[in-house]
C-alpha cells in the first residue's frame, strides 16, 4: 500500500513516499481504508521533533513511528473475529493516538479506539476537519474550563483549526465570544459565531479594558503572564502549547483559588463519546467544517510547508 514515511526528524522533505505492507486486522481490530486525514501544527511538531516533550514521548533520536498522522476517516474494509460494533462498509472517523499511521492507505485500529460512525450528510473530509480542531477545543472548553452559559470567552487564533471550532463550541455552550485573528479572517470568525472581533495587527487584547472568564490561546502565542491582566478574578487561561513556562505556571496557579493557567494533552484524552458527540453536532449543523486546502497524499510535505506559514484558515486536509 502507499504510505508517506518519515525516518528522521527534520524539514518536510524527510517525509517520502514508500510502498509498505498492508496491515491485517487482529481479533478486536477493524481495517480502515483511509479516505481523508489532516495536517496541523501538532503534526509539524512531531515531524520536526524540536520540542523536548515530543522527543520524550515519540523518540529521542528518531521517530518511533515511521508513518505519521493521527486523525483519519474512511471505510471499514474488514473486521476481526471478535469485533462487535463495526462491520465492513461502515463509514468511520477515528484517532490513532498511540502509534499514528494516518498517512497511509490502510490502518488497523482497535475497536476500543476513539471511533465514531460518520453521519450520511457529512463527508470524510468534513469529519476529519471537525475532529481535528473540534476534539481539542471540546477538551479545553468543556472539560478543563467547564464553560457555562453567559461566560465571556476570548479565543486567540480564532480562525485556526482549533480556534474556529472553539468559537462554534463556545457559542453552543452559551458563552459570549471574542475572536482574535487577522483582519482578513473577520468575516469567517463572525460567521462561526463570534460576538466581538479583535484585529491583532491593530490592537493588543492583553491591554484591553475587559475581563474574560476564559482566555483560550489556541495558537500558543501569548503567555499566562501577558493574559493575566484581562482575566476575571477566577478566570482561566488555556493554551495548546506545552512550553516549560506554561507547565510551571499551571503547577503554581493550581495552588490558589484565583486566576489559573491550564494545559491539557488533549489528543491523549479523546474517546468514543467525544467523537460521537462531535459527529452529532456536525450532523445537525451546530459544527461546520472549515477547510482551507486539500492535498493528495503524495504532496504531504507541501501540506506541512503550508501549515508552517501560519496563514491557514481552519483545516488542511489530506485526501486519498
């Protein structure tokens, strides 16, 4: 089968096409013929290995897993003898968190993996897009911030893969949402549900005269120290980037009842219920996929390069 393989850390060019053996499902596994995957900042971080935490988890000198990619959508081709809930022909969304492998034509996943059936009115690409940013946003806003009706939320990087779904989910939970991004993406962010918009090229939101219950830095650009001024008395700062400074702030602020910094390894916290919930929101139109560009599998390095420009809106999808 076709796959994009990485044998070292480095630039996008370390990812090369290769023919590899097609996997066979174990007794409790399903074999998925992949139709769509995605590339986001986390995939680029895994490829580069330029963060110590990444190397500690996935290999100090080289990647443990040659085939990258975590989110995938496709059709079940075969199932193991003990599989109870899936059958050949099912359209499924899945996350391969432990050993990656989404940048290949086929992937086997345990039936107990984060998996959900894709609704008939949602395409494979849309399913992957919603899962890409939606799963992370859901973990931070619902599980970590415990977002409630009427709270004020600011989302920095509101037009990105996490941010655009964070806007939609925050509105679903009844929050007042302020989106921060470049002026060219204002219409996109307002359409997603933002009540207020801040153009970061003209205004520094950390110096504004407003207080927010939640500041969600979906792009990891502003520190807790910088955002502390605009947090309410018991406000929460959320970040998707596992910097050492963020970890120290999280530990320190957890000792007090005031303003707090929170980080979560959202990918490791996903489960079937989360994916099923996201697919239901997509089915009924509460969550809408925002896809910027699509690349064929063979142009995966180009997709990485585009993501690293930090100019993308929503998702960058890999199609098969």
